[in-house]
């Protein structure tokens, strides 16, 4: 890794900031509009241990390069995990500038933070970005740089790495802790409180925001008993239900999986030193051990999480801060793959659904829905008919796995009179990718102002991009996204029947409550208790 080209500039010896651990040397962007401080250690942690303060230093830490990313099995090669055949179809007309992701150094010593501050920032609102990646991959390096859009609207932008997969969400009978990745996020927010003022940020005006697993993390932080006072507002983008502890699995219930993973590594479950031996195995060996991909759910540990995120909102246990929550119109498109004929919808990886995979015929689709929803299948099929299996399948997965979770959060908050706004993103990219996948999972990010090193030119509606980044930054500044020249976006009242559409048209529109309500009893009553059918379908 090297200093980002867009920020390359002569070192400015005046850009030295004192943190609680020691001085850090940043640099000024070539534009002169902001300063950057990259790869600052915010914590240190041994494997499967909670994070602690890093060791102090006395000489200026050269914060001119990103730190190592947290150990992970791989990186996302594009917006929808495309293989060669899918890339050929979707990018034939090159609507997106796909670039190979950089090969960042990986390490378990990865807990670093990046700060981007406007020139001459003083008491400036702070936005803390939590990256996505299913809690198993991703980093803060590619996202958010260049940060010109958000920082250009006068906020301090903070991004950071947190532990992932078998290092972030591992449980074992001999451990008394889990959710190490979530603890890292909390530690990063504590670092912001202790240090951001030195960078020109206001620690009393902090907004956390994240997408996908980052959205699930934001939702979890909103109900965690450890985060009171660490932030003032929150934005939840495209939260997948299966990551935000919505399976309601406790640390104790997950612990046998950790012990079984140790057996797969070659250490007997009866060995009293199993965990100690597992700690000595390299992270590369861990990732090639069968089962390393099963640690990607926030658990109920009685410490960082006393209940799952959805239950927390339903029961009113969330922190009382203003929230924006929403999802995209075609989130379920991420379940497409490159089978023949294309596209093919994947029902899930569980053998219980193998007879219906691929879900590319009316017969297979109907069988999948009947097995998945049981007695509710007839109602589901009335809204998502089997005569259009691909379109119905995508829509059903979008609504049941993404949209309804956002609606449950928004509805619960609104009915208690809390400050919440719900959006529905509908802007399609141009070209084949938009025609096939629509407003797919993560496609709103460039409109928010979160760039990525994986795709660099996706905005086809510059007005919407300006509006959305303004809504987000206005919200971060005052808790109200509105400003002169923007379509008015009101808080949701009790019993709200409208969300706020962000797309070619911007403004309030009716929530399709009748079909979304189909999934509420299933999710709240059944899914949160973790029945096998849902665990299998969304594994």
C-alpha cells in the first residue's frame, strides 16, 4: 500500500496532532482542502481478546499510509461478487469503471483509524463510517477515499478497521467473551471521543453510519449497553437481518461451533489446551480450515449485546438519538450468480433447499417459497407470484431480508414519537448492470459520498448524489437533513404510511405495507428465535 495518489502532497511538518497515545504526523491533500491522518493505531488486541489501548509512543507516528487490513479470506472484486461470466454481461458496455482491488497487507494487528478533516476545522461535526462486508471481509482503506464529497460539505470523516469473521465473532467454551469486532467498533468510538477534538472535530456531535454489515453494526451499537454517549445520531443503510444478531444466538449457544472448529484444525475437543493451541495457528491456516466461514453473526453475550438489534428497537431499548434507516429497491439481486441460463437465483446453501436450486423455474420457486414460509406461503405467493420466478424471487428476498427490517425499526421508533426517517433508494445504474440488477445492494454508496476503489464512476444522477450527500451531512450537523433547495424530508409520525424515495424522483411515497407486513410475524416471532428454515435460507 502507498499514500493515496489523490492525496499525495509534500509533507507539512505543521500537521502534527497529539493523541492520547502520542503525536501523529498527517499530510495535506493535493487540493489543499483537507488533511489526512492514516493508519493511526486506536487499539491493540490479542487473538480472541477484547481491545485495549495501544502502547504509547513519543516520536510522531507517520500517519501517511493506511494500516494493514484485518485478516480475511478475500476481498470483494466488484459490486456484486461477479465471476468472469457475470462481469462480461454486466460490464460489456462499461457503465462502471471496474478496477482490480489493491492487495493490502493483512494482519491480526489491524486496529487503525483514518481521519480526514477539512482545512482549518474547528468544532466540526464528525461522521464515523463503519464498512460492510458481511462481518467477514472489508476494510476502511478502499472506502471513503477520496473523501472530498463528505469532507467538502464540512464534516470530519473517520473510518476504521475492525476484526472480522473467525477473529471478530468467534465463541468457544473456554472463552468468556465474543463479538470482538463489535468491541473494536466501540473502542474506535471511544478513541473518537478522546481524540477527535485535536483534529478539529466536535466529540459532542458524532454521527455513526454504515452499510450492509456496517448498517447491522450501527443497529447493534444503537442497542448496545456499552455505547451510551458515544454518538449523537445514526444512519443505517441496507442492514441484512441475518448479521445484526437477529438469529438471537447467544454466546453459549455458539460456543460448541468454536470447539468443533478446533477439531477441524486438528485439536481434540477433549484437549484442555484446545483453545491455547488454536491461538498459535497462523491466520492463513485458519482460513483454509473447513468451517472458517461460519463466524459472521453478532452474538448475544450479555455484555456488548443483551438482546438482538431488532428486538432492541421493538422493545424500545435503543438509545434515543435521531436515526435515518433505509434500503435499496433491488437488494435481493446480490443472490444472483452466473449459472446457466442466466440469471439464476440461489435459494441458499443448505441441503434442505437443494431440490429447488437453481430457482429459475416457476416450479422450483414455488417449492422454495412453500418450504421457506410454510403456512404463510400462499400469501407470499400472492404478492411474489411463481409465474415470474426470477423477478419475484429477487423482490421477495429484498423485502424479507432487507426492507422489512428497516421498516420494523422505523415503525417502532415512530410509534414511540422518536426521531426517525426512512428512505427507499431507487436509482438504477446505467447499462446492463442497471437493467439486470436495478438499484442493487451497495449501489447507493457513491450517492452518499462513500467512494470505493472497486468502482470509481457509477453516478449517473449527479443531482441525486448532491442531494443525498447533503441530506447525510446536514443530518450529521444538526439532526435535520433538510436545507434550502432540497425536497423536504419530514420525520415519520406514529402510524406513518410513507417513506422517502431517493432516486430519479425524490420525495415521499406510500410504503407497500400490506406485503411487507407478511414478513413481520415470521421475522419477529420465528426468525428471531432462529428456526432452521431461516438459518438455512440465509446462511
